[in-house]
């Protein structure tokens, strides 16, 4: 059950990104440009709030680099706040004046308003799941004693804030399922406070655990307390080290955090992180050891009954080791060591040298994405050309059967334990709403457990997978979803999405936000570019560090393919990505501005020379490099950094840049500095727009009301740019 219990929770620490988006345009404004800019571009159609240019210049290995908008890195300064307020006002005035926006918002609200369920997970003799009735800002956590019993509310985050910006971000249950340690995050922050609740009585314990981010939690078998990870308290270390010095503590139930016992730290290697969990049998306390977002991790362990040092089983600089389960002293892992597409090995703690490892499932042609142990069997999910296949093997690795999936799509999650006779998994695809299935091992039967009832008819649409060549001849897959019967005449509005980093696979998934686009006759395209994990670690390696340009070339080639094959044309092509995907579209638009009809750049990483200096930016060095410490890294980062490749006098596509004021993963300074640079340098023929959301972070835990509002703004920007009538929604 490690995939659902630990792997998903750890994604916040390992992955680093996620996003949404918005817009703006300018008319009838007083010219507030710099004098030299106004003289150079007197015929500019669009003008913007003035952004003062400072005189900061940095020296990178003998190269002088100006950073005139360094002042925008201070989010609390009066100058920054005033500038952002002007940008947001322009955005709001423009979008609210667009007559089709209300139509889009109404349709989005209709589509969003259906019950959404998480996978049920069993702990002790209880089943837990989350449900959103439709338009609730946050999903509510429920418990039921049997699958048919009445569900009772455990925690309703909607009652914790008036504006719905407090989210439930972490849930770890005791072994008997009666105690819950859970995290609360405010305004989209990655920081969370851990609270504790008794499920049966509803009692909330007095203590609150602070300084937690991407925190692992592992309950002691007797439920008297748990181990957890946290960072130093505010003031203990410098602000630059707030995301360093990860430490593991033991918390005894009913005591103050000040009494917690430090059980592991490694201050000599301050950038190494520790994520604790306790094995299903309760016998071992395990530390997942990580260094930023580097997929290579270590594994340390000790018995839960011991108080001694942890035993290093695997160090973090070898390969990826994802724990599946343990049977006594034998631990099962998915690893890419000597197998870039993944395999399963068993390691006996009594004799753990590599020569004694047992290969249980060998590397195959497809990528082993994850595995769980349920009903004494290994359940494996493979990626075949970026979509999932689900199979069952014995614990010894003998293939038993494939589980047929409804269509080309993705396994969104899987829950079940070694002793269970059933498992649950969610399935989704571009026009297949997320559905929960139950698999009965004894009967070998798959049945629908919960199906989404949504005001959308998927039978009118289809998905095809195409393959195209990138600049260097590499074969890249891409999914295209559209209304059946569409004509390839070059006129279709097309939304091209990509990510390309941190070995994250972009597999098919259902997104409410894309449905109006399909209903209006648009094509939704997802390019599976390098940097992800669609074809294993080699695919990831081809898109990092000095090979990052491959990612941009892959995405540009996707756009060229769509145009050459007459799916669309430049004037009808919008590119979109968030976070690392925001970097993707920003780099592509600065390299090939003539290729795209519009750009939506969400919570982006933009300043590639300074990204590592903010919040958790140092976590990303394994993918990006470090311009300060390494001259070779500086060379390739400077060559593509969007902020440093804006060309004065260039004509960039209509561009929407979106950020959030409390994003403490990718700080909004990236978006602000990029907007300022583009607005000053652009020829002024197209709008360059910035929107900074308030009381919101990188995307996680964002209230439904904000998601609908942002998405409506996004559509207003694209539809106005392309001249699409949203009234087409009425004929869907």
C-alpha cells in the first residue's frame, strides 16, 4: 500500500510543482513607460504600469548580468505592493468587461457541481474517504465501519476558515484506525500544522506541531505517539536555511511539542531531508532519505522498539528505491538501479549486501511506474507509451494476470494492504471522469465502486495518440482530445500543454477545466516531452541540466506538428504550463515567439540564475543546476533563462502570466520580474498580462471558488484573443 500511503504524500517534497491560471489586457491608459522605451517604441498599442529599473549587477564567473527588477523580489515592500495592485486592477477591469466571461463562469460552475470522491482506504476496521459535494471549497473527510454503513464526518475543513483557504493536507492513521494525525495548510502554503484527533470520540488533542513541511508521520504500534519530520523553528537558523536541517522527532500523545524527542538529524549535511514512516506490521521505523527533487533516494531503518542509531540500508546517491512492503525482514522495492525502466527487488535486512538481493520482477519493455502488495500479491502499474497497464504477480514475481482497464488512461491511485482480499483503484482519462473500481481477488472481478455523475457526455469526444519527431529525431508521443468528426483544416483552436521535468509523467487525466474548451470545438493536446518519466529514467535524464534544451525543442516540435498536420495554425494555438511547465512555455515563447498565438504561463520558474535562493528552490538543483556554484551550469542556464532572454523590440504572443501572493514553492517574484521585463521590451502589438492571486499558493488546497474564478479568467483571455464565441456552449 506504499504507493497510496507514502508515495503520494511524499510527492509534495519530491516533486515541487503544480498550477492553475488567469489573465488581463489594457485600453485607454496613460503612457507610463520609461522615457527611453517610449522613444524607441512610440507606436506601442499597449502600455503598462511603470516598473522602476534598478542598477543591480551580478558577476557570474566573470560575466556581468544586470537584474534591474531585483526590488520586485520583496513581496512586502510598498513599491512592489503598489505595482502589483495596478497590474491586478488592469487585469480585473479588462476581464470583467469581456461579455463572454459570465457565460464561461456559469458553465464551469455547472460542470464542477457534482460529487467527487477519493479512494477509500482501510485502517483497522474502518474505511476512510474524502468527498466534495460539488462546489464545496474543500473536500470533507469521512469514516464508515463498512462499505455500506453510514458515513460520518471526521473533519470538515470548510468550517476552519470563512474563505475556504484552510486545507487538509496530510492524513496518517494509527494502526487500529482510531487516531488521526493530520496537517492543515493556510492560503496554499506548503507549511502545515499537525493536529491529532480521536476518530471514535471526536476528541481533538490540545497540542499543535509546527514547522512542518512535506512531513512524514509514522505511528507507534501501541498508538501512544508517532515519529514525524520537521524543520527548525523560526529564529533557530537563518532565513536562508529555513528549508534545511530536516529532523525527525518522536511526539508522545498528549504532550507539548517542546517535549518532543529528537531521534535523527544530520546537520553536517544540512540539505539532506528525512521522511519517516512505520511499516504496516509496525515493526520498523523507516526513513526515506532525499536530496531535493533528485529521484535517487536512500533508506535508513531501525526497529520501532529500539532507541539506537538508524541503519543505512541504501544511500541517497545510487538510484531510486520506492518501498512496496516488507514481509518480516525482507523488504520489497521498485528501483531503477541497473534498470532505467524499473524492476522489483527484495532485500533481506539480515543479509543486505547487493550480491544477496533477489530480483523479483525483472525490467521489461514498459516503465514500472509503481507497485503495491495486496492480498499477498504484487500489483504493478506499468506505463506503456505514457498510459497505464495494471497487472498482478505473485510475491515471488510470477505473472498472474492483467486487469483490463476501461480505456487508454491512468491509474490515479490504489489502496489495499497485504492481508486484504480486495483493493480499490481510481481510473481516469481525458474524457473519462475519475471512477473508483473495486477488485475482488478471490473472484477475479472488477466492479465499479463509485462513478462520477457529471453534466458532460464523453461519447461525443475521442482521444488519439500521435507520435512526432523532435529536433534531434527523438520520437515523442502526444495525446489529442477533441469532438468526434473534427476536420483537420488548420482552423481548430488548440490548447497545447506540457511539463517536462522532475521525472513526472503526464498521463491521461480528466480535468473539469478543459471541458468547455472541448465543448466549443477546441483540441486539447498533451505532449509527453523529455524530462518526465514516461519512458523511464533515461527519458528524465535527457531533459535535465545541460540537456534541458531538449525539453523546449520537444515542445516546439509538438506545436510545429500540430500546424503541419493541419490540426491548427499559429493564430489558433495557445501553449500552457505551470511551475516547471511555466518555465517551459516561457522559454519556448522567448525562443520562438512567432510560433504561438497565445501563451498562458502559470506560477512559473523564470529567473534561472537565482531560483535556488528562494524557499525550496534549492531542491531543484538536480534538474536545473546552479549558476552561482558552477560556471558550466551558468552557461546553459543563462542561455535559456526566460528572464535573461527577453529581446527588446520583439513581438511576443498575447501572454498571460499568473502567480499567487503566498506561493512559497515558486515565489511570485519570478512572474513579476518576467512581466516587468516583457512589458518594457515587447513591441507593444500584443498584450502582456499579469495576475497575482491573493490568499493562494502554488495550487494545492486552493478553494473551489477560486479555481472557478481563475479558470473563467483564463478562458476570457484565450477566447478574446482567438475571437471565439462562448455562446457555442449552448449548442453542446
